[in-house]
């Protein structure tokens, strides 16, 4: 499995666990904080995926 796929998948699993652990923030009514952290983390994971893919493509050349 390529590194550009494996690392983001592992980080998504980690994010799912952290979202489950932090669900109390959602229950307390802190919607913006809860979904903001999840959204920012997803943006970082997606950016990492494309960066790693770009590096893999450049190494093949």
C-alpha cells in the first residue's frame, strides 16, 4: 500500500476515535468547537494526502 494512502487512513481512524472520545463536547452544546476541530483535521489530512501523492509522483520521474 502506498504511503500517500496508508498514513491518511491511519489518521482518519485516529480522528474517528478522538471524535468518539470528544462527543461530550457535542453533548454540552459546543457544536462549533467540535465540528471545527474535525473539519480542520480533515483539511490537514486531505492536504497531507495530496502532498504525499505529489512527492511520490516526483520521485518516480
